[in-house]
């Protein structure tokens, strides 16, 4: 019985209780949110050391970190270091997007070492194996796709991105649209090439019942992917993107009928003024299922600083109702990120999520900022460092640049505004 079905039956599962305690919400209320599809708790029973987290309406905004090997760089030890850094920095989930060597071995090691939910994009491995075995993407079979999905589910993957809404009709709309960047989703590009070569419908759409059967068997949460997400600001909110979103709304209902949990993925590159409308569209068209956004990236020219670009869009999206932010790193659009890139990506996206939580009225987030304000007023440096999203970085700055007077910092020194006014007011 899946987490979703248990919640619909009124069963307050151990996972619901754990998430409710962490979120400081009523367990019965959370169970009702899961039962309505407004929140998900990605938990594959085969992922044994998992601490569950909840994603959705009324919960704190969550952050995902992507790691994984590539065809050019494939070092499992480095990926395990990235996993640890991501979790230590506060990532709520991690996705393994590996396309390098020994994919089963890498994934199983990552799941074994991870205390947070692990997600994947199974089409990546299916394509890699088709190329290795047969010499080309066009030789990918439907059975191979579903073999990989079931293999990953059996290993303990908690959620998967599946680009089920990328249909032949959507591709026709894309062709007529005249985009600048066409398709930037790797999974979307794989499926598009296969569909156009074979002149066949998307196998994930055409065989959706088969996908639901596997998801139900392993209590696998589906993250319905946006294969047609915009890759630049000029392509945002076009007909192809919205056509795919409408399809995902229909597929959400079909998944719920089979007691399968669902999230919806969203853009992508997008101007600031379009973010709120996109969140509202997703929530309306997809029946208030949790919304998982990449960014959105609010400019195309932030190369080298795209983690900041992502955080700006993520804060706005989260405030508007997005529930789950996928980070990007400073290396986005340039290269495979290193361990430090992963750390920076998680931290800035955690800041965006926290800012969104405050806008959403999250009591814990608001209280944490109030505690920081009081610590600053009291010149309590230990408390300030402890309350920071990155205590490590705050502590390093303080240690590297010590003041001549312990109760101030070197920015203002003896002219510290808080100290002067406090002494004057006698507080």
C-alpha cells in the first residue's frame, strides 16, 4: 500500500508523523494534505536509512541538489563527497543525474549513503545503455526504458523525473512556435530524437499505465518532468510549454486514481514578471499538486553566477506558491560542478527558500529571523553565527578578520552603530 493510499484511508503513517513533527504542523492535517495530493512524502521502502521530508502546500519550501557523473567525468568518490556536502549544507533531497560509467553501482552507493530522498531521471540510463549496447539512441526500446525504471525503483530510488507530457502534438506546437533555444531538457531531447526518428508517440505517455504500475509497486513518487521547459527568457510561457503542462494535469489525475504520489516540474528560464503567473497556472491546471521549479533563472547572462540568478527566481516562485526549488551551481551552463560548487548552490537556494517561507507566513522561518535580529542587537556573535544558514562561512569570516574589541566587527569597529545607540539609550 502506497503512502498516498494510506493517507487516503486515514492512516497517519510513521512518515507523516516524522514530517509533521519536523514541520511543526498537525499530523492529521498533513495526512489530509497528502490524501488530497497537495503534499507528497517521497519514501521508497527500500531506501532504508531515509529521513522523510514533506513537499507541498503549507510546508516549508524544500531544496534539491543535483549531483552525478558525466560522459567526460566519472568519479564516484567525488560524487559521494558532493552528496555529503549537499546534505550538510541543508539539501532536502538529492538527484543522481549520472550518465558516466557503472551507473547501477554509482546509484546504489549514493542511495546507501544518503539520509535524504534520492531522485533520478531513468531515461538517462536507458539511453546510455542503448548506446553502449546497440550503438545509438535510436535503438532504445520501450522495454529497456521500463526495465531501467523498475531497476532503479528496486534499488530504493524515492522519486523519478519522467517526461510523460512531451507528446507528438506538443512537438508540433514547438516547431510552429519558433523558439530560440528549442529543447534544453536532456531527457526531453532524448525522447524527442527517438520520437521523431521512429515517428511514434512518447513511450512514457503511451505506456503511462505501465509506469503507474511500477510506481505503485515500489511506492515511487513521480515527478512529471517539463521536457519543453524554456531555455532562455525569450522562450518562456509559450504554447509548447503550456501544452505540456495541460497534459501533466491530466496525467496527475490518472496517477492519483492509482494511488501514486505526483509532483509537477516547471521552468526554467523566465522573466521575473512571468513567475507568479506560471505558478498560478501550474496550481490551477495540475490540481494543486506540488510544484518543483528549476530556478527559475531570471536572466540569461549570469554565467558563473547562475546560482544567484536561480535564487532570485526561486525566492519569487516560492513566495508565489512553488513548493520545491532545484538548485543550480556557479558552474551551470559551463561544466560539471565540483564539491564547492555544490555547497554554494545549496546554500544560496536555501536562502531563497527561507525568504519564500517568510513571505508565506511560515512561523519557524519568521521566528529564526527574529532571533537573528535580537542576537545582532545584543552583539551576540555566537548566536548570530549559529543562526546563519551557513554558520561555517560566517565563522570563517569572523575568525579571519578579528576586531580589536570583541563585541563588534571590523566593518565599523569602535563606531558600531548598534553599540553606540544601545549605550546612549541605556539598553
